[in-house]
C-alpha cells in the first residue's frame, strides 16, 4: 500500500458520510468534485492543474460546438485533445529520433499525468456526442466532475457523459444497499488483484511471470513461451478486471452504477466476441467513435477490413506509442479480419458449425491466439517477442521445459480454476440470487478479501493500467 | 431492545472482522514461512538470551531468516572447508536482501568461484544489535564451534553513541514488549502498523520522527558530535576483539563501515539522517556523518597498528539507494558489491600463491605517524 491508497482509505469514508448529510444535488456534486480533486492531486499537483485546464477548455469547446455544430469546431477540439495527449504520452517515444537537438532535454523531462489517456478519451466522446446532436447540457461543475470523477479518473472505465449525467443529477443519497453491493464488488476485485499478483511474482521468490519475461533468453522452449503467454494473459486479466471491479464497487458505494469493463473475456469463442468482453469501455469507444465512422466512408470489403486493422492499431497505440504495441494492435486487427472472412466463407458455402465440439474448438483457437498476442504486449523488445514466437513454431523446442515447475503449476491451476469457477458460477447463479448471505458471514468475507488484497499483496501491488 | 440488538450485532461483526483478519495473517504465516499457527511469531523467536546477552536460537526461523543448528544465519557447517567467520551487527546479519543474498553468503559463492571448488565456508556470526563487547565475549564459543581460520570484522559504529558500562553486554538494553507493539499478541496489529507506516508520505514520516526525537531529548543533553571518549572506547574494543581472535588462532580482517551517504547530502539524505537519529536521539543528525568518518579512521588505524588486512568498504561501495535500503543496510545489489569487494580484498590472504602477499606500507602512513601504541609493519591488502 502506498500513501495514495492510505489517503483514499481515509478520505472516502469521510466523503461518504458528508454526502449523506447533503440533499441538494449541487452540494453533493461539489463535495464529490472536491474529493476527486484532492485525491487526484495526491498523484501530483501539476497533474491536477492539467486536468482542470483540459476540463475547462473542453467545456468551452463543447459550448461552442453546441452553439454551431461545425466540422471545423469539432476538429479543433479533437486536435487540441490529441495534441495534449501526444505531448504528454508520445513525445518521449520520439526521443531516439531527436538525438541531441535542443528539444530533447525538455521532452525527456515530460512526465505522464496519470489517467490522461482515459480522461482525454472521455473528453473526445463528449465532443463527438455533441457533434452528433446528443442532448448533453452539463453545467460547468458537472463537466468538471465527469472528467475528474475519482473512481474512474485514474484507469477508467472510460465513461460517457450521457450515462453519468443523470446519476450526477440524482437527488437520492447512497443507501446501505449501495454500500453492501459496492463492498461486494471491491472484495471480488481485491481477490482478483491478489491472484494477478501471485501470477506476477510466483509461488517462490522470482519465479513468477514478470520475472520470467525479464530474464527471457532464446533458450526458452515452446512450452515455456505458452506458459508465459497464458500466464501473462491471466495476470493482466486478474489485475485489470480486479481493478475495474474495485472501481465499479467504489462508485457504487456512492450510489453510482458504472458500465462493466470486463465480462469473462476468456470464454469468448471468437476474436470479435473477445473484444466485446475485454476492456469494454475502450473497445466500445473505438467501435463507436473510430471504426463505425471510418467504415461509413466506403462500403467495400477491403476498406472495412482495413478499417478493422486501423482501429485495432490505434487501440494498441492508445496504450503506448511503441512498435510492440502497434504490432499487437495490428495482430488483433488481422485476427478480426480473419474471423470476418471465415464467417463469410461459412455463409457462402452454407456451413453450419454449431454444437459443443465446434464451439470448444473455436474457443480453443480464440484463447490461444489471444494469449499468443500478449507476447507483443509484455515483451521488453521486438527481438524478445520474435525469439518467443520462434520458440513457439520450432517443433524441436517442445522436448523440454526450462521455467520452474512451480510456475507451470501456478498457471495451470489459475487458468483451470478460473474457467472452472465460471462454469460453476453459471450453474449456481440462479440459486445464489435467492440466497441472502448473513451479515456476519459477509463481514468475514470482506475481512478475508481485505487481507488478501491489502496485506498479502501490500509490498508489490501495482495496477498494470496506471502506466497507460 | 431493538437498538441493543443492533449494537450487539455490530460489535459481533467487528469482532468477526478482526478475528478473520488474524486468522488470515496466521494462515499466511503458515503457508509462506512454515510458521506455527499458535503462539507468538516475531523476530524475537530468532534469539535466545543467555548470561552474555542475546544469541541466535539453533534452528530458528522467522520469515526469510533461517538459522542453522548452531544458531548462525545460513546453512549448516560443511566439513573440510576453510572457514571465515563474519562478526558484525544487522548490516552483516542481513535485513533487506533477498534470502541467501546477504553479503556473507554472496562472499562464500565468490570465494568458491575463485577457488574453483567449494573450498570456503563463510559463517555469519552477526546479529542485529550485536556490539564489539558482546562479540569479544562470544569469541571462545564461536571459535570452538566453527574453528575459523579468518574473521571478518564489520563493526557498527552507531552502537557507540550510547556507551554502556563495560560489564553490560548489549549496547542497548532490550526494550520490554508493550501493548503498543503487539496488541494482545495479534499478528495483524503489527501488519497494520507496518502498512500504515509505509503508506504515510515521506514528509509526514520525517515530521513524526522529529516529534519523537524532540520528545526523547527533552531532558537529555544532545551531542553535536560524538565524544572522543566514545571513539576511543570503540578503538579499544576493536583492538580487544582483534587480540582475542588472535589468541584463539584466528586471523582478523577489518572492514570499514559503509553508508548510503555520499560526499554531498541530498534532501533525501537529510530525511534518512533524521530516521537514523530516531534510534540514537542524543546525537544530532550532522554528528552521524562525522561519527562514521572518525570511526572508520579508527578502524584503518587499528588495521595499520595491528598489521591487519583492511578492506575499505566505506570508500569502495558506491553510496545511494541502489546499494543501501536505508542508512546502513544493504540491498541485494549492495551486498553483491560488498561481497565482490571483500573477495578481492581477501584474495592475497586466501590465495597467497596466486595473488601474493603484498605487505608494503601504505604511502605516507607509518605506525608511528598514526600513533600506534605498539607499532610494527603495516599490512594492507593488495587490490
């Protein structure tokens, strides 16, 4: 736990109690805004200044756009936001190209403001929604709060103003039921983050997925690479989905219902389905504001496929402007194109592959190709990624394993355990809904989750998406 | 009545919450470290107290710290090896390094790599809070158990800030455990305390330490620099330890004391000095740097006077947070540099045929010039 986490633990219960004392919407909004600013300032007072500046400018741009919906005004807003994002997020990537120019030392000192990718995309969706004629009329306070809302400002989910505005204007105070539901989600999130932590660090010291990626050598065998690909895929899932649970739960404590960000992505049977279940707030953003408008330009199949690849390339670059992330995006774009072509082929030839066996095969192909893609996402260099892929396709490298057995065991148990839990969950969900957990048992579960998430992982815990 | 039921239920829930946390902490200890589920589990279980003071409990284990059957940190003694015993305090015992990465372990690996076979064993006879007077008293026992050929002495100067009468073995009497430390023996209380401490912003932590120092020094005279008598006492004790080891047929090698602080103090260094002073409030922050310099000079002079090999770790180990986890304790990479440094320094002692014994006096410093009570030729490592 770091000082920010401690601040959150201290400030949020106070804010919760204060908000319950206010009945006027505006007062509650101001308390929420001040809380959000206080918490965000703990990451850097300069970051807060930038957020306020961006929020103010975008609110103004939104008003201008609302007054006259012109393409020029929209582009002004888009370019201004992309310039801001580009300066803080991508300028450093250009350092190797700048060499010893006068600009280089200045750029080297640029620090990435936490959450800038998330709140800039929120701004863009606001401007685009106004341009599309959506009835959005946030007050200045509401817009500031939309941008700085403390549960989402650091790592999403990327919200749309249309879904948040009504809740911001709600006159109802958070209830005890909200608190219980929120705590439930936070506990699930803490468990998941702890599982991700175990995968990252291993059962024994320095025998986890992260360390293996750090020390990767070309001697790693095919099974090793598969183990790392699946291990990292699930580590990232547990970490980010766990974080999203915590955020959604924390917002629920205050009576806000945020959209889901993950929906059991690893049970997807096609790449397209995967992207409706993984980091949903970003993938839907890309679909609605990038893919669909681009696809409208031209109805040809070739253009549609190109649009898919371009959209996924931008999806990858949203994370970081590196060649590895660009390749990761293109790889997923190609997977989506291949899936689309396969569907067309099936339709044309009248093939029907339904039933459990084809579904199982489809699921297996999907999960393996998705996990293979994580190699690009997590590798330290292009050479490492290609060395890993070489090991995967080299048949002779499947004769032995070099990673610790404990890591294989861990990955196997967590992957199978997770998939088994999902299956079991489906079986008992109906019965659980009618079963109310006694308060005492609930407290015991909270206690366990807090221990696992806060105390056990206290030394090393970090949320993967904070760096984006 | 309904209110009373609600209150009782609330208390029950709070109790369940704490009990489950405690249950988790104990289960975690069992799974992570093989700790006992019942009974106390803290760093005190590593130590026993006898008539000479605190000493390692044979076979004890606490978290990453494992003692062997003789009560020393590290593996069991291997027959047929040349043994080097390390005397020191927590810096030598190892606090922050990964398991088996404290400098004595790394030194053993370095030496055996040089030898090309498992010829040497480095025994870690240090304990947190160990002082030179205690070490002197322990020499006969250590020698009879380990039969070392060489002894590395890495003394901790700070233990001489609060000088105790010579008859008392530990420099600082053990503080009785209080309810503040471990509330009702709950393991979770210690974890909560540590978590809160680590989560507090640096500036707040420093301010709290300053408050504590101010409180502790209300009725105490604070020293700007360490009194010369303390340095003299350190010099005497070091000399006595050297003599005692030699009397038992063990050749001592002295090592100067390294710290995180470089020649120019950074704002972080000033915070660290306040952190250090919290343990020894009677010495002002600036006095610590001066103390290190003078104590290290005393070590160098003792080495010169007693014709001992000296390894000047204070000058060899780069300062800064990469090598030090706090003021004086090594990180794993710091311990690695220390071990490499010691191995180089020990080469002429352990491999005289290969590296030769260079006993040339150091330039411009003769035993007489540095005031040895019984001067003879100088011994400096050939590095």
